[in-house]
C-alpha cells in the first residue's frame, strides 16, 4: 500500500527570510557592479579589488543562508504517516561549516570544493531524522573530485588550449566549443552526481541508486535536449521526470531483505501547468512571490511522492 508524504509549510513563513535576502542581494549586486565598472575604468587599487571580492563572497553567503532556512523549514514541515521529520542543526553550526569550507576552497584554488560540497550534504542529511532516527550520507569527497575532474576540469582545459592554438585567445570558436561540450557533458555529469548523492542509509536500510549508467544517461540527455529545443519551456517536466526516474530506481533494502519502494505519481499536464503558473506569478511580481511558489510546488510534488 502506498503512503504519501505531506507538506505543511506556508509561503508567509519563508517570506521574512526571502525579502531580507532579496533586498540585501540587490544592494550587494549594485555595489559589485559599481566596483566592477571602477576596475574596468582603470581603478586597480588594492582597496577596490578587495571590496569587489568581499562583496561577491558576502552575496554568496547571503544566498546560502537563505538556502539554509529553506532546507530547514522544508524538512521540519515534511510529514510521513503522521510523524514529521526533524532537524537538529543550527544556523551557527551552518555558518562555521560554510565559512571554513569557503576559506579552504579559496586557498586551494577550488581543489577543496568537492569536499566542501560533501560536508554540506553530511550537515543537512545527517542533521535530519525521522522518529528519532538519523539519516546517514555515504558520498565521499574524493569520488566527487574525480567526477568534477573527469567531466569538467580536464576536458574544458583541453578544449580551451586546443581552441586557443587553432583560433586564438577569446575567439568565437572557443566559446562555441565550450558551450557545445558543456551541453554534451551535462547528461553524464547529472548521472554520476545523482548516483553519488543517492547513497546512504536509514534505520538499517541501505539506500542507493540502481541504474544502468548509459540508459540513465540517455534518458537525461533526451529530456535535456527537449528542454533546449523548447527554449526552456519543457524544463519542469525535465526535472519531474528525472525525479520520478530516480525514485523508481532507488534501492532501499535491509539485511533481512525487506524493501521500500519509492515513486512519484506524475501528471504531466497538471504538474506542468501548476509549476509554470507559479513561475509566471514569481516573474510578474519581480520575485516577491517566490516563497509561495516554492511551497505550493513542493506541496504538490511531496503529496504525490510515495513509499510502499
């Protein structure tokens, strides 16, 4: 028998966090733009450069703090069989993790970034529980480093060097080659990232993504191509179909052989119209409506997500 999730968050609970991020973000973007123009106009002073970097880092921090509250409120307001999920982490713990990870990523010129991402995954997943039992995440930073290096860093560097040798620095051909490669690389990148992310355990149940790599990659590429061909109009169905595919191929089994099946009841027309309706309301309100769009879309998706 299927049992469905339920979601109880209202947009007005997120709104104070969103409007604070919205206003502060606009201010920081304006400051960043002014400093960038000063550098382009020949102001290469140390103070201007430092202000530019600090403004950018502060903007990233403000965005991630908002994400923190979105994830916390989402988890705390998700219910299954009459029992809500719970979080035990705090904003001060998050800030320590975020500041340290950002600092290490900067001084290592990005090399530490995969381990930073892994630490954030551990922070949010293992800081969540259901019926007093915590979840566990088993993805490791070294594997993520390998994924990024294999599919992004080395190929992009090689393409850039080749394009420069053939066409010169900052040529149109270089830009085209990089854009084409990034589009082609998205399908295997998503495939490997999803397999890395769906990797953990809960209450004796081992959770992992059981898919044929090339079949799953082809599935992602097909729907990615439809998104590109429709100039982004198809993208709600792209994400929902990937979500359904991942759920239906997620293995959740304990040592005794007991299994839990996950699924999503996709309604292509209804889901597509609801998501685009919420996105259009967000656009016409210049982003002010975003908290309500997020909660209404999440409520629909969760209410049709089942465990059996």
